[in-house]
């Protein structure tokens, strides 16, 4: 009986652990909301970054412990809506979009609405998705770019340009519900052995971030957001050249056959 009880407790602890990280992410996202309303934009930005860290950990822990459940997936999605949909929308509105009036809160609403649509689409297509790519910009990436932008401006003592961030907000909202593909990184196997050079590269990356975290983080998240459209353009051009090459090959084959 003791061994059975011990096994049940262990299983319960395994399933609680990923959910605990999810709830901690929700706490960070809720605190980001409170901090943004109080005008503490830098704290709100760091709270969103903390929520993203917890969001990454809960999925990794669930997969490593083989503790993925439907309940965990639903809880994660609902918490993501608060941390990466509502919190960044409120933050960008209060930080940059207030001078735009109605257009400002409509741009912020687009972030929240498209985050909900993006999460709903992800949940319905999770079984058929390509693990190498996300379809549409992930909601954490949108939130992280906004958070990094706040930190960059606060560190540099720069005032945000309202109309520019209104355009950026609309662009981010469109990217989330678009068919643009973004590299997911989910195909990386943490159990697989890596070369020593990979460790050196990771150390260099950490050092670069630590030397100027505000600017480097902003540049990294901006690069991730932009790589999706650039990747789509490159893949579209590659497919177009492939179709033209095949058409030219068929044409040459027909001409040689006629001869």
C-alpha cells in the first residue's frame, strides 16, 4: 500500500509541476498589467519577460516528464491570453498609444484580439502543425518585442513615437493571424549531444546579452519578428524559380521531341 501511495503522489507531483510554472507565468502577466496601469512600464516589461520564461519552462518540463495533458494545454492557452495578449496590449497603449486617442486603443485592441485568434488557431491545428515552424507570429514573440521596446526606450531615455508604434501594433497583429511561417525551435532535441562549439556560441551569446541587455534583447526580438516575412519572401521566390525551371525543362523536352 505504501508503494502504491508513493507512486500516486509522484504522479500527482509530476502533473502539478508544469501547471505550477503556468500559474507562475500567469502571476507575472497579471503583475505586468498592474505595473502598466500604475505607470511602472519597465517593471511591466520585465514581468512579461518573466512570463515568457515560465511559458517556455512549463512546456519543456511537461515534455521531459511525459506529463502533457489536455488540461495543461487549456490552462496554458488561457494564461497565455492574459500574459501575452492582454498585458502587452495594455502596456503598449499606456506607454505609447494614448496620444492617438481612439486609434490608439483600437491598435492595442488589435493586439489583444489577434492574440486570441492566434491561440485559438494554434489549439485547433496542434495535431497537424509542422513542428519546425509556427504559422503566424507566436503571441509570446509579440509580447516580448513590446516589452523589449519599452526597456530599450527607458534605458535610452527616448520617448516612443505614437504613430510609429500604432503602425507596428497593427503589423504585429496582422503577423499573428497571417500564414507567415516562423521558426519554432521545437525540433531541437535537448537529449541529443552537441558539439563543444555550440557551448562556446551559447556562452558568447550570453555575454553579448549581459553587456547591453536592453539593446541586445530588443535587436534579437526584432530580428525574430522580421525573419518570418523575410523567410516567406525567400521561400516564395525559391518556389517560383523552381516552377519556372520545371516549366522551361518541360518546354525543352517538348521541343526536342518535336525535332
